[in-house]
């Protein structure tokens, strides 16, 4: 029987990648991943998140943890993750049709999986584990309970994060648009505002006018009109931005919009649609949306254009990169059609008219700015202290880069954190980056401080926040994915450990040993706990680490020695030692 299992699994592995592409996903193949829940959703697929698209859908678990999570189809557990951040406790299940289902923020795994993870954490001496499993190790059947729902990792409340991916490519799939999950939804997308931006190009750099914003009103359940009755005046070249969102029945949550089409004079010139994406493209949400507004908005602020250094992946149709041309006094009709993942549609139509030449926006470049082409490497110095390196592909479009020493005086409330340099500003944080850029501070630092030197980002009020980096040979090098203001700082204050119990306390009727951890500046980067000299795993949440004494088999009615070691982001270390009775 075991030999037969191996043969079948081998056939499955060879055919899986082909099968998922050869057929449309069937809703009948999968079952609902939760039992005994009302069936509501707190987030849908591909809605905008900070620097990424949401890769799955979030199921509400009625405000509690411990709901039954089941395998949506036959398969085997291919990966198990236990982490204090991200998906927290998560399971990945491979299915014979070439898809993988993902279940995140769990509270517990199935008993045999739980025992396996317990052993692996001890074997690796690591509280965080990411384990690839053998195909015949944990077989699951459709509808079988594989875990309990939870609130672990980077979760803001009890829920189940669920994904469906192509196994071979790990591309995420839009399971609502595919009809795998069918929420109750007969509500058309909401439209809130339309913005217009004129563009002018100088030395290959697109210059943008200030936004012209127009309120949008509902005409009926699925039709919208601009509040302005007269035609919207536009320049020779420009593009639109649409603020929209979606709703589901019986839920107050807002959701992302699946598909947006734009027409000019009844011809489609732009379409955005997100049926799924590889994780390598997730950060392109910053180019798909209009970043300066999106970063602080709960709506989807969609750029009805494609950026030159962006991606064509999400655009079935895009003409002239979405830029609309309009001659003086020329009238044209614009239509936006927004469709949600359940097929409900809303339409907005309005008229535009071209400005006269003397009314059109004319761009200019700041004096002394550096021209940075999005498809070329760039490096420059501000002075002998500060340098910037921008690799090609980091920008979504070419820019006129401002780099200068800032007039802001950096500070930190804890006066033991020392500022070691002036602050330097690189461009503006309103401009997003697709990948990291390099920053270099060339500053001699006292030898005893060098192990604790880091780069710090500087807020608008001057307060600094640790941003890491490596200091060697009188130079600190660091990478960042945000433009902004930065300086050098050092911190030699160790982090703190505060037990939530009195030293020597009796734990005969208590199962959890916990400690509060904190740091003045750089944050806690690593920790370890031993009991009677033996390493034990810990759970981490909200600045607290906890040891499950019952699971660890700590007993005997005697005194036990406990030691906690801690390290912060600047390399400072601290240790706490004590005892408890159990």
C-alpha cells in the first residue's frame, strides 16, 4: 500500500501543474473552509494594503477563536508555518488539481501536526519554524478538520486568512471572481470622487499638475454622475484617478474593486483587472493605485493609467498608457465602469472639454534637481557625508530628485539615544519605490559606539525611528524602500525584561510563564528562554513572550531555574534569571 501511495503521489506531482492550466477551477471541487460560522468577510482578494495586494480573503469567525478549519479539498499538508508575525500559525495544503490552499492566523493545528511542530521547534531550537512536509506525511480529506481558527501573527482580530494558489507558480488566485467562494452580494461598487492630473514632460521626466477633484453623486443604485454639470476642463495630456470601494450584504466592511474599465468616446482605452498575481508583483499595488492618496485612504484610489516603470500584468487593455489627449475646445465623453468580484457593476459618465493652450499646465523642474531615469542606475552625493544609490527598476517613473541636508533637528525622547549626524532628505515620501535603494553615511564614530550605530528615519517633527543598517570602516550602509529624511544614531541602552510574576512564585496551578519585553529605541530583535538549562519555545504577542509549562512537561513540585536573554536592534543584550515552583 505504501508503494502504491508513492506512485500515485508521483503521478500527482507530474500532472498537477498541467491540470490547473488545462481547466477552469470548479466550485464543486472545493468546500467552505470553516464550520459553524455566519459566513461573512472582512477583506476580499487584491484589495490595497500598505505596499502589497491582499493575497487572499479574510473570513470572519464571529469574533471568537477556535472555529473548525477544514481542508477545502483532498490533498496533503505541504508546508507548516509557526511565526509571531505574518500569517502566525498557517497550513498549506496541496491538491491533486494543481492548486494549494492556505489557512492563516490559526490557533492550533490538527493533533498529529501539532505534535510534529512541537518536536521540530525543540529539534531546531527555534520558536519560529517554516517546515516543508513530505507528500505522504499528513494526508487530508475534503471537509476534514485540520486546525482551529485563531488570531495569531499580524492579525488585528479573530479571523481566517484563506488563499488558493497555483501550486507550481505559487500565483495567488481570485477565488471569489472564480466562483469558488460565493458571498451574499447584490451591491454595486461605490464611487466617491474623480481626480484629474495634467502632465507635461521635460528631459524625459513627467511633471504633474495639482489634482483637480470632482465630487461624484449617485443617480441610482448603479449609476453615478459628477456633481459638476458642465464639462470638466482638461489639458492637452492628462489622466484620471477614481476613488471607489465595494460592499457585501450585511457587512459594514469596505472591499477592493475587482475590475475597472475606462472608455473615451465609447472606445475602451484602459482596463484594470486582478484575477491573481505572483508575489513578485504584489508591491506594484503602489503603481496601480494613486499612491499619495491611497497610502492614507480606506477606499481604492485607482490610477486610470499605467506608469512607465510599472507593469502591464494587471491591464488587459491600456492605450497610450491611459493618457487622454484633448485639443482646445474639443469635447469628449468619458465612462468608468467598476465591477466587483461578484459581478455587480456601477457606471460613471461625464463630458470633458479641452482647455485653450494658455490655460494648459506647463511643467518645470526644481533648480539643482538630479534627473533619475527609472530604467537606469543612479548614484550621487549630497556632500562628503551622505550618498544615495538608486538601482534601475526602483522607480515607477523617472523623477527630478531632490537631495539636500535637512533643516530639521533630529531628536529622540530618550536622551541616551545619541544623534551622530545631520539629517538628510531624499525626495518625498509621496513618491513610492518598487524596490530598495541604498543610503551611505560616511561618518567617523567613536570605537566603543560603532557596534550600536544605526540609520534612523526622521519624522516631520524631528523624532527619529530606528531603520537598521551596518556600520563598518567609518561608513554605514543601509537600504530603504521609502524616500524621506534620515540620519545616524546610536543606542547603548539594553532592552528590559519584566516577569509578570514574583521571583520564586508557585506555579502549581498556573500553566503559563510570561515576561514583558521592551526597548527604548530599536525594538526587540531576538529572545531565548531556558528552564533548568534546557531551551524552551515561546509564543510572542503584544510585547509579551509566554512559555506553556503544561505542554513542556514542567512539573515535579520543585523549584525550577529560568533564564531569559534578549537582544535589541542595535545589538544591546540583557539577561534575567530567576526561579518558580511547579
